[in-house]
C-alpha cells in the first residue's frame, strides 16, 4: 500500500524541481516568465527570475553550467 503523505511529498518535490529547472533555463536564455503574485499574473525578467530562485532555493542556485 502507498503511504499517501510520502507520495504527496515526492510529487511536490518533483514539481518544485521541474519549475526550478524551467525558470533557470528561462533565466539563462534571457527570457521572461509569468508568475502569479497576490492572485494576479506578473511578468518577470531574467534578473528577477535569478533573484526569485536565490530567495526560494539558495543552496541549489548557481551560475555554473554544470549544475
């Protein structure tokens, strides 16, 4: 039988990794992203994407192309 809490944590971790990777790719390509802030869509540029990634994931964020 599947432990629901463990499964939900795995799903959340997977989704966070996918979003982080996508935002990092957009940042490196100089593209913008659209996020939801206070219930409204907001366009953020590559510099803001970098700051957002550093705030939410400071240990994993790096400019190294090998990361």
